[in-house]
């Protein structure tokens, strides 16, 4: 069956690729493929793009079996990769046991750490120079807000990142897609997403922030756009000076009283 992608989806895809220099001639791109709506759409889109791009590049898909008891849907994953004509690879792990230990508050961070390490090692060992993740616009805005609320930092992931240790580029071609657009595209393209086997799915800090943005958006439709704008360089920034250490405060106190006398 011939794959096709409507122009309304090609435009934001090419915008991200051109704006952030995500693809180059001869790239070998390994897509993180979970079978969910986002990674399935990314794999489909890159497969279509590969056949119409002005330069050659290769695409592969890797699914990391985290070892959940619900089983690994290999047949469904492999069938989708065959549909989009992309090589399918798997790595079987016990990451779920490592992540879902006694401290479940940091389970997502541990799972992400081990998944990235496994993924990058596979990519390097099999000659891929770029890894592609299906993070979208909503993910970026949620990550930005989470960093402020839960870590006191102002940051989010970049559309393109160089990993010194792994000698790989990480690219995120869906950064200009809203989640609702990907969901709609999946239905139009006949993509049947595979449910996440993670028992914490929908009960994470990200899910809380997603719901917070949704609620605020009902009151003011500009909330999402405003938070997204705040992520960009060039946005006016006015912050307090850095917090002084106890030693610095003590020294300033001494200086203050000396000057008063």
C-alpha cells in the first residue's frame, strides 16, 4: 500500500527539519518506536519523507522491551514497520524492575535514564548517527513548566542535541505538532496505537502539568501559546539576582555596619 502524508502535516515537519537542521544527506536515523500514537506517526512521516526528500537518508526503528508482565507486542510492532517499509529492531531488558522499585516517585527518571542508555548504545553499535524521538510541542511546553515547578530551573529539551558521550545527534522532528494534531493524523492514516504497558501511565508529574495547562487553557486560550513563547530566546526576561551564600551575606552585613559607623 502506498504511503502518503497530507500537506498539512508535511509543512510543520519540514519547518522543523529546515529550521533546526535535523536531517542531512546520508543520515542513518534510528527512531525510538514504542507503538504509541506519537512514535508511530513519526515513523510513518519519516518513511514518507525519505521517499520524497531532496537527499538520501535511512530510517530504522528500535523498540526497547522494558520487561513488563503484560507481554511484548512484537507482532503488532513488526507489522507496522513492515507497513512503512522500515527495518525493525528490538532489545529485551528488565528496565521495568529497575524503575519500579520502592521509590516510585523517581521511577520515570530511572526508566528514562536506562532506556536512553540502551537506545544510544544500540544506535552506535549498528552504525546510526542520529536518534529520533517523537516529542511534540505539548511535550516541550510541559517539560518547560515542569522544570520551573519541580526543579526551580528554566529549561526544556532542544529540537536537536549533540551527545558527546555517545557521539550521536538527538533530533525531535515533531516539535511543531500539537498532540491533538498527532492524534487526528493517526486516525486519518489508519494508525492503531498500542497502549502503554506502564502502570504509572497517566499518573505522573507530566500528567499533572498536562491537566493544569488544560484547565488554564479553558479560562484563557492564550495560556499555552504564552508559555511556549517564554521558551524562546529573545523573549524579555527580568529575574532576581542570584541568591547569595551565607558567607556572602555575612560579609555584606559586616561591610554595611562598618560603613554606617
